[in-house]
C-alpha cells in the first residue's frame, strides 16, 4: 500500500468522524457510515456498470469506472422513512403518520430510493455529507459525491434500514479523476 493510499484511508476515518459529529435534527442520529476498499469496492463498481448496461444511463458507467480505480469509497446513508413526529409537512404529507403510511406502501416500488423521507433526516444526511467532503478537501483528497455509488450499494443489500445512500469515492493522484470525466460530458 502506498503512502498516499494509507493517507486516504486515514482521511476516510476523519470523514466518518466529521459526518458522525455533524449537527442532527433534535439530536437524533439516523446516519449509517461505511468505508469500503478492495473487493467490496469492486463489487459496488461492477454493480454500477451493470446498472448502466441495464438502464442505458451512461453516468452509472462513468462513475463505476471512477469507483473502480479509487483508493476507497466512503458510503453514508440515512433512515429517512422514520419520522421525528413533528408534523411539519416538509415531506409533503399533513402528518408524520401519513408519511409513514405512504412510505410503507412505497416499499414495493422499483425506484432507487424509497420515499417519502422526513425532510429533517434528509437535511441531516446533507449536512453530514458536506462535513465529510469538507474534511476530504481540507486534506487534499480528491472526491465526488455520487448518488450512483449509493444506489449500487443499496442494490447489493448494503445499508439495510437506510432509505437514501450516497457514495463518495476518494483518490490521491496527480490528476483529479472525478473532474476530468465531468469536463468530457
């Protein structure tokens, strides 16, 4: 393992710390974090390539190729279908009970994410993701937030209990591999 790869793994741990300690609505932590490398990361990348071939959504292929050559992938999800009981209406339903009933009915849907989700839980996920990528940036680790990697992880049976997951591949190299692909398209 190179010194850069070791440093990326250390930063991934610091990202987990930043995400875990990020502010959460009413102080309730519904975030799940996992850092994958090696064979687990390869499985996610292969699943992304499979989804691309199956759906024709080429961005899954591009992202899958990037995950495949990354040093690590930081995965973060939230249990957004569980309400906080505030009845705020932010999810689009009059009450949290109505949201949970709609969510139970949506479990059979073939969508990437099962909704509806509590707006506060989704916000918690966004703040935690922001804290994690800020930490990667401070330590000069190239990264990119990918919905695609999170979807692939969920389809592989990872993150049971989470309704939304994002993947953040990490790489230390002379050229940002995530930026180059974005320019080409």
